[in-house]
């Protein structure tokens, strides 16, 4: 639809095509769902990769889950990394929520004008 409207005879064809393009890109971002990876790029460079281990406990029915980052050495660094991680988890969810809201805002406001 985007190229047809852009190259058609619509009065506001370019503007409508741009709105459709924005929606198309938002849908792709939402489907690809790379918000977490994008938010944590610099975090992982600083703190290292996540290491996950299951450790045995005294009771053989249970295991202990150990999650650490390779570059975290002290308790102070562990706390600093944990706080930064929590902020990034929230930020990645907010980015996704923002994209969903913008997508539906554009579609609800302008979507019905995209057809002849």
C-alpha cells in the first residue's frame, strides 16, 4: 500500500505513505522483539556475559540457581550491576510499550484514510 499511495494521485499521498511506513517499521520492531538485547548492549560490554549455573543442594530434590556476570568481582559491583540491570529491564519494557502505543495511535487516528 505504501508505494501505491506514495506514487498515486492522493492529495496527501506522501504524508499518508510516511504514516504507513512508520507503522510497518513499528510492527517489525514489535515482532522482532529485540528491546532487551538493544537495552543491554553496553551493559554486557561493561559487566560481561551472564553465567547461569544450577548447583546441587543438601536436599537432592532441589537445586540452587546461580546467576552472575563474568566481570562482576565485588559485592559493591554486584549491587551496582543489579541496579543497572533492573533499570534496563524496565526501560526495555517501556520502549516496547511506547512502540505499541504509537502504532495504535497512528492507526486509530489515520488508518481509515489510507483507502480510497
